[in-house]
C-alpha cells in the first residue's frame, strides 16, 4: 500500500515535468545533469559531515541539539578570525577550530545539558534552542551583520601537485567544480572515515556505541556514561566545526549562516534514521543529490521541494528512516 | 521627606500646566501642538526653577516629530542603522539651518522605531510612534514590513513616506497617505530592460536571449515580472527563468549550468548580497557563455565589498539600483558629514532615507502646518528638483503616491570598484559591453 502510494506520487511528479526531463537527456543539455550530479555529491558530502555530529549526539545523549547550526556558525567565525587576524591558511585552521569546538562541546554538556538530563525532553529542546539564539546574537554583537568571506589565494589558476599540473577549476565530464568545493568533499570524506574508525576500532568507540545501545547495560559493565556523553557531545560539535572550516571558503558568512545547515542536518538525520552514523552519511548524499538534480529539472521551484518530496516518500516507506531501528 | 517631595511634584505640575498654556498660545492653530507639548519628549523642558522664570523665555518653538521605522537589530541591521542615522543627520542639519521657517523655525525631531525585520514588530512600533505624536512616518527597507505600516497609516490618516521598499503592492490604487521616493519593483524591471537595450544597441551588441535568475520571494518575482514584460516588448526572449532560495543556497553551479546550456546572451539576476556573491563566484567557475552579466535592482553589486568577496566573477558586472547623484556636490558633502559622524561609508539606502526627510521638510514648509492631513496634501503637491538621487527628474508624486520620475542608475564593476555608467548625465565612466569577468565558452 505504502509502496503503491509512493510510486504514484513519484509518477505524478515525473509526468508533470516530462518535457523538462526529456530535454535534459539530449544534446547540449546533458552537462546540466552532470553538473547537478557533481555539485549534488559534493554538497551532499558536506551535509553528511554536519549531520553525523547531530546524529551521534542524538544516539548517545538523546538530545535534539537545536544549537548544532549555531555551533557551525561559531566555527566559521573562529576560522575567519584566525585567517583574517592570525594570517593562517583557511585549511590550517581546521585542527584549531575542531579543538575549540570540541572543548566547547565538553563544557556545554558538563555545564548545561548534564544538569537537566533527568528532565523531560522539552527541557533540552528549549535549552539548545536558547543556546542557538544566544550564539547567533552574540556573534551579531561582536561581528555585526556585515557579510564576511575568506580568500583561498591558490584556488584559481593551476595547481602543482608534484609532477602533475592540474588546471583549476576541475572539469569532470563537462561539469566543473572549484578546488574549495572539492576540498570540502575530500575533507568531509576523510573525517567521516576517521570517525567511523574511531567508533568501530577503538575502545572509546565501542563504549560510545554501547552507551547508545543500552546506557544501563553500559553502566553495569563499568563504562562511565557521564564521561562518554560528554565526549560524544564534544565530538559532535567538533564535526560541526570541521564542516564550518570546510564550507567557509565558498559561502558568505553572516551570524545566521549556519542555520540553514542546521535545518538540512535535521532532515538528513531523520532521513538516515535517528542515531545512525551510516544513515547520516547516505542521507547527506541523498539530500545533496535530490536538491541539485531537482534544481536541474525544476528551475522555477525552491531547491527544497525535491528534497522534501523525497523525504516524505522515504518516511512513508520507512518511518524509522533508512537505517533507523523501528520502535517496538 | 515625603512632604517636601509632594511639594516639588506639585510645583513641577504647576510649571507643566503653565508651559503647556504658553505653548498653546504661542503656536498658530492646531490641536496637535498642545498634545505635543505635554509629551515628555517635546521641546518644553520642565525644571524645578522658581515660577515666573519661563515667562522671560522667548515664545516656545514647536517641535515636529517624525517617526522612522527600520530594522535596527537583526540580520538587516547594517542598512537599518545606516538609514536611521541618515535620517537623524538630515534632521540635525535642517534644524541647524533654521528649521521649518513657515512654522516660525519649528525644529524637527526624529523618533526611531526598531522593526527587528519583522512585520508585526514594525507595525507595533509604528503604532507607538503615532501615539507619541509623530506627524509622518518613514521606513522601512523591507516590503513585508512596509505593507503593514502602509495599511496602518491609511487607517490612522498619517503620511507614510517609503524610503526603501520596492513591492508594487505597498501603494495601491486608492492609497492616500503612502508615498514612495524610489522606483517600485515593476518600474525597476521595466527601466532596467530599457537601459540594457540602449547600452547594448549603442555598443552594437545583440541582446536577444536573456536567462534570468531571481531570488524566490515577492521582491525577486516582482522585479522579474517587470523586466520580462518590457523585454518581450523590446524584442528580447526570456530563455530561462530560474528562482532560488537567497539565504539557504551554498552552490548555484547547477543553475548556472542551465544558463550556459540555454545559449543566452545575457545573464540577468535579482537578489540580495550573499546570493549575489555566490552567483558571481559560481559564474566564474561554470563560465556561462553570455556577453552581459546584468543585476536588476541589485544592491549587492554596487557594494564596495562585492569585488573582494566575489573575486573574478564580479568584474564588469552591471547593477541597476537606486543610487545617489555622484555629480551633485551637496551629496558629497552629506556623505562626508555622515562618514565623520558615524564612521561608516554612507550607502545608497541611507541617502534615500536622508532624501525622505528632506521631502517631508519641504512639504511642512509649504503646508505651513504640522497637521497630518495638511502635510499629506502638501506632500502630494511636491515638486522637488534639488535632489540627492540619480533620478531623471524632480521628485513628484502621482495620485497614488508613486514618484513619477524615480529611475534607477546603472553601475558597473570596473577595476574592482562600482562606477555609474548610465544614464549619461550621472555617468562617471562608459559602460564596457560586451564583457564579463570570466572567459565565456
């Protein structure tokens, strides 16, 4: 029944736009689809990284962190300050910003969230929402609303990689991508891989997964649940910090820049299954792709429309998300 | 203690009553003045001096209050605060030059309201300013806020002069109290299409096919509609219309690939700052095969930070925008005074706010009254030719309240800075056409 509804919905959408679709598959329109695909994968990679932090926090702490986007904005401003006033390369700020946000995350968990951990879920919703508003307005006070941006001096022209010389921007099957976007995707991929190894190949990772699975059981085998919660929140915000540094070179920065990433991250996390890291990775790519392919097929619509259509379809078929566990 | 305090209050009250009487007698006619004088914000200063002292003062001059509603906090605060400061500066300079002469040198006073960028807050602030005795309102930078205030102004019968706000619907067929200094969205679109045609014709460049990217709200859609209608009249074809989310987009390469595939001569855009930067940056990467990059009603491309933020893609970008008259020495003087007073470069939105105060002062002068309806009638008969903006004629309002001579200027980024290139009487450089900041093809 659900599958039938989804198939009909998809059919209607495609039928409405069949002329657009037909036009896109022939001749000189094909680069549009290739471009949409390339951009979709790259943006999707960044969404994945932002969302992994969010899903990790939910999986372990059962906290819906509305401040995630604000943490990301904070990371962007930290990177911006280091570049503008510290003279650092934008990418050299990555470890510093991650460390700063990691420590901030530890502090927020220990100082704020821990205090209300036995309260109903609304308490942490309101707390993190309040934190988001606080961060955004503090940034506005400190930096005003003037849009800022950082420059990557070597992002145009050509790049020498040992014996190879690569022309920028990159050309892939008729599509183009900038060095900064390619680096964001590569960086997101590497960090996601490292996080996966941390979760699956280390004792701490095993502890994090056990707390997510069953906090009581974890306590019984001697895991310090408080410490793990704190660590996880720190890791989650550090992911937001990493994503912040990676996207900063291609966005204009304002105190509300992180908000739209935060919202997208919620869609990704629910789509992938709340608490599932692999789900967030796949969800990020799916959202990125449907957003860009949607923009190629429906130029007169918001990019969010295809994302939300896909979102509704997935939830219709799998209410627990792609890789989420059904609630029994 | 309590006894002496009561005594003081009593004497202050007596003093207030006395000065109110003075004010009412001293001024010419209307009831508004008396209510002004009882207001704590008015010019009458109540001090604990012995009775009899005020009698020695000259006749109390009237204070005329103007309410200004702009986004003083929130994401649009940068422009909002500039506009509020510009209005304050205008008031100060008019007062210093002798105030409103026909009202015995009456002084102006600006009361500021913060819309926070939200329509309901803006409306509440407007209501407060009306109750505090404002005789006119100005604002608001955002159409969504202005539309609420326009309705309120109509009901309250108070003149509302729009400094920045382009939505056509702000002024309706039967509007009596709303006035707009700058062009509305459809005029922006229409005139921008005409200017494009003229500039391209004189350079011998064909502009037949236009791909248009606009942000998806009423602003982008309204300007696009005006442009598209006129472009069709002029024999151009809109080959691609792409709308996008101005504040949630991180990449517009897919959209620009569509532009490239559409075989357009012109890439036209309407939007805000972050998306303006994004389009220019992504255009430099995708390198669509167009010969003109044309921002319509686009504030971003005229901003001094644009060329730095957007890099190569910014060069040779055109933008039509309401802009100050660069050849008018009075504008230079005002912008210098602004920079000195507020330590900030005065934007075109702030020049419009300044102009708005001058328009109201001119109407007060002619009305010889600070009564709201009299002011409205005087405003509707405005014909102000010494203006700060690059308009093709004096400021004159039609029967609905639109300025019939409001025209945008065309700017182009040349060598990393925006210069006025059209209309010729305001131009400081010649338009470079064809040409874009990337290597098309």
